[in-house]
């Protein structure tokens, strides 16, 4: 838990009448707040995912903070994505998989774990206890929103928010695969292709292929009286 003490406290700001968790100010984003405390059961952790996802950076920083090894498997591309370069800068080993359909990328990562004894992490950076850790962190925030907005990849964050604020209306903006969501979470589909940047980004830094895609829906549907909350995971 000593590593967690170095993490900056959360910043809340109001933009266009919506309260925003500005974890774009935190290198590695929101999951860095909880991931270091979830890495105790292995010395090497392996994640397989899209280059546009923020989990690779969060895992790299969490492993760097705790003296673990991070490995990221992703589809081969001409140049590493900017987020992948950031993960590499924090010591993450990156394996670029040719013919990189996600099923193939994950198969290669699982094979690596079988051969080395490393721990495989499911999409959503589902470290053991991740969802409950995000829920616990959410409950520390000084907000009691009527409406909550998140971007959904695997759905981990949306599930944590639905548990943290059971009286709130939770909206999840889907950006890729179909997330696993509670029945009462309202799902929206981002019109941009998964690897395309948001057409209508927010007026603050936000991950262009992920969190930023929620803002078009927030601008159109969220009340602007301070009762809506947007969880901006990173940038």
C-alpha cells in the first residue's frame, strides 16, 4: 500500500454543468489508483488488448511502482500507438502479434503465460479485485450524482459505478465489443469506429479513442445543473 501514497488525489472539475473526474491529470489514468494494491500474487502480469486502450499504461505504471514485470500483447502495426509508447516508457515489454485479431492476440498471450508462469489479465484490466477496488474508490469521491456517465470497453467501470451509486442513472457509452453491464445501466453506441478518434471530444484532455467518445452523448442528454457526473479515466 505504500505505493498508493504517491498517487495524486482525485481532481473534480465542472465542465458545461457536468462534474468531471479529471483523471486525465493522473499518468496512467484511474486504474493506477487501485492496480498497485492488486498485484501481490505474481511477479509478472500479462495483458492482451487493443493498442487504443489505456489499460496497457495503467498496468505498466502499476508494475513499475511495485517492482513487478508488465507484458502487453497487441496487434502488430506500422508504428506503435502513442499509448503503447507510453507503456514502454514505464518498462512494459510489448509483444506485437502479426495477424492480430483479438482472438489470436489473446491466444499468444495465454501461451506465453502457460510457458512462463506469468498471470494473464482479462480485458478491462480485470486484476483480482479490480471491480470492487474501483467501487471502493468511487465511494470516496465527494459526489452524489443523479446521473453517471462512463465509457465502456469491458464494462468493469460501469459495473463499479452502478454499485457505488445505486440511486443514480448510469449511462455507458460502448466503444468496441459488447460490454457486460447490469440490466439497469443505459447503453449507448459510439458511432465512430473503434480505432477512430472522437468526432465531438470534450473541452478537456480525454483518451481520444475511448473516454472522449462519451461527450457527444453527455452534451445532448446530461442535465447541466451539476447533478451529472462523468468519469474521465485518462488522456
